[in-house]
């Protein structure tokens, strides 16, 4: 089977910074047809990850309409093959559609799960780069508490498409609607992962908190704008494990 990435560019306005790119990514694929569960063989992937792709599409449409242009350019990258091992983002980061070294940040959206009110935002990679600081500032300005990954043993930070950007030295993060350990929301997430994750029931006929989805997109949008208009590129923290990738020659991964 062949499958392609889809890339859209929103040009920046600054004569110098327009040649740098903030990348927003989400994966297009899911599992397709699989073993039947309760007689259903269609694995829809509404949350994983049609919801993420929808955020990118809506952001692209709205940012294209606004009169104020950003200083840096934005790349909207819809990648394929995530479920097969991050294949689409691996190919894109190795063969980018822009000049190597010009991608300065990545915000990846994968299964952000607007299934409870957005009171807490989980930021994967919160302490690794300036991107985490910016995400905290944006979320808190909108009345949303920020936390690092509450279940770091799952290694979520390196299990989605942001990892291929990281491996090429690009500061990156992913964000999702979160819960506080021991809260009722934690049980809601546990139930979703048990019943709907990689199952046919991840479809459009499930509870969705539309206000949470809207506020999540508002945070992503504000973070993308902030990153695109900052004078300096985001930088890895001095003590970040992932900082080593930025020092590697191209191709040494």
C-alpha cells in the first residue's frame, strides 16, 4: 500500500524570518479494517486522530483569513503511517519540503481527547525546551492549569510524530486535555482507553466536550502565533536529554 503526506504552507511576512518555519503536525491514518468487536470491523479513529487533523484544518482556514500576517511561515503537515511506526513523519523530517534547518519548532497534535472540560493541559515535553515555557504562558493566560506528563512511564513524548522532529534537533511538544491524578477525570480517561482506544467505538457517536475542543484549539493557535512572531528561535534546555540531537550532524540519527 502507498500513502502520502500532505503539506500546506502559510507564508510569513518578515523579509528574514519568513524563511523559518513553525511546523504543526497531525497524523491522518488509523487502523482501517480489523478484527471485529461487537460485530464492527471499522476502526474509525475519530479521536485518534481525525480530531487532530480537524484542528489543523480549522487553524489553517482561520489564519489564512486574518489580516495580520505572521513573521515566520507555518507548515501544516498531515502525516501518514503513524500507526505503523511514525513512518510519515520519519520520511518528512528526512526529506522536508523546505530547506533543511529552516524548521524551528514543532507542535504535534495526536489524540488530544476533549472528553472532559479543559481545566488542565498536559504538555509532553514541558521541561525540555522554550516551547514548554511558551505553552505554559499561553495556557495560563486562558485560565488553564498546565502539568507535565502525569504518567511518564508510558514514554508518550517519544511515541508520536513529534519524536521524529526531535531526532532532527527541532524543539517540539505535544499537548492534550489532561486530568489530575486521583480525580474523577482520571477514571474517564481510563475508561476511554479501555473501551475506545484502537477500537471501532472510537467513532463520531461518543461524548465530546466541544468547549474543551474549542479552548484546546485556541491554545494551539496562540502558541503557534507566539512562536512564529518571537524574535528568537525556541531552544532546548541545557539539561534536556534531547538537546544532544541538535548538536548531531545531519543524518546521524
